[in-house]
């Protein structure tokens, strides 16, 4: 936690508004030690795993962190590139593009800083970077279209936990979700149409969302409902018949029942029922990552083909496509309404402060 007495302030520092762009995060390298460190932070989050801490500590440290990191590291190695983690590479491009788009829209520079919920760059370092740039009004923009306590709320926890250590906290706004924003649906539809214009259509469009334990839904988490709405709106935008699309949920962990139908089971059932071709899109992911590139594009492709399917295509995430960045910029602009940089002249502010005895 940042120490209040270490915070610096200069009277000639212009007031700024800025954006904290946040995604899940990624290991620093595709090796067992890095993946273990990442998983330990991720899976210890009580928003992610709602199990009494003592019992979960023994399961996590005694079993999971001794078995899963090796398997996950092999999966990461399949998607890692010379530039590093795909999620990190894409997120950096998104940050740069969003900052440019916001300046174009608003007519002034708006700092956009990238933070990851787990791993690096941390939310703490991102907030400190905004503070060092004189940002006094922060819009937190999680790259999670659908709200869940396991994702969006966890980012809120991390941001507010860090700010508890600041003496002078900034004004704060938080984007909870954008699962039904017309521009977001249009961007998804455009990505499907562009893919189909190049590769043709398929018998079925499968919309695969990341899963959560079913009990979280029964406790009131709106994630399942928001995924359903995204899927319905996308199908309407594409003018799809009911039997040409469906929703499924991927990436389950542990023995508990998660949201269903499961993506891998769904693909097997589709192939066995005579569906010969399928195209899969992941509308809950703003950037391609392990779960889309390895689990969906590779592993689930094998599942479908081995069950009798003939053609399987993965439609990439929106990533840093121009239409996606424009949508994010529009979303940020909506939430920045009413905020503007200070009209005070920093030089005059400093002069007045020095006249009253200030040194900075």
C-alpha cells in the first residue's frame, strides 16, 4: 500500500483526468515458476474462489500450485510469441490506440494507463503513474463487457484497496459493464461479418463465454444474464435464426458445477448431431489470451473434429481493431462527461502558493 507521506504534489502541476484501463493479467513468462506466481495471486483472490480462506489455503498451496502450473505453462508456451504474452501485447496496443482516440474525440490529451488485476503492470503502479501525471479524476475501465463479481468487482477491490493508502484520493468513476452497448454489439457483428466474407458461413455460430461457478449466479451475480443478453443482441444484429447460434461457457475449474452448457460438451454434441461446421466467437473477452487462443482455437477445435465435425473456425477477439477502439473511446467519453482539465493557469497557481510560503 502506498504511504501517504510519500505522495508528492507541486502547485504548478495541472489537474488532469485520466483512464485506468484494466484486464485480467498474464504470467511474465511461459515457465512453471512464473505461472505459479501468477496463479497464486489469481486464485487467492476471494472474489474468484469463494471458499473459507483456511480450507482454501491448504487446497491451493498443497494441491493446485503443485500440479497446475506445469500444465498451464505448457499451454502458455503454445500461444507465446517472440513479443511475449499475446494478452499483454494486445493490451499495450489497445492502451496506445485508446489514448489517441480520446484525444481526437475530446480535443485534449487524456492519459490512459494500463494495469493488470494480477501480475504486471499492477493496478498499484498504474494508479501511481496516473498520479505522477497530475491526474485528479480517474475513470476505471475494466475490459470486461459483462459484469461479474469475479472480475469487475475484483478490480474495484484492488483500486480502492490501493487508494486507502493515499492521503489525497482522486475523484473516481467506474465502468461496470457494456454488455449491451449498441456500439459493442455492432463491433462484434462486424467481426463476424468480416470473417464470413472471407471464409464463408458455418452451420452454427457458437458464442463461448468464460464460465463462473453456478452457485455465484444463484447468489445474485448478473453475469449469466448479461452473457445471454449479449448473445441475443448479437444474433439479432446478424439476423440469425434460432437454430443457427447458441451460447456456451468455457474454462471451468474444479469439481463444482459451473454455468452450462459447457463449450467442449456442446461442440461434441453438435458434431455428433450432424453439425458439420462451426464458427466460435468469444464475446466476453476484449483481447485474445490463453483461454481463446489455446483453449478455444486449438483444444476445442480438436474436440469438434474428433467428434465428427469437419470445419472449425475461431473468430478472433476485437483486440485493437479500429471499430473496437472507437467503441471503447465512445464508452469512456460517456463516463467522462462533466469532467474537464482545470482552467487554472499552473504558473499563476504556483506564484500564489509561493507568495503564501509554499516551496513546491
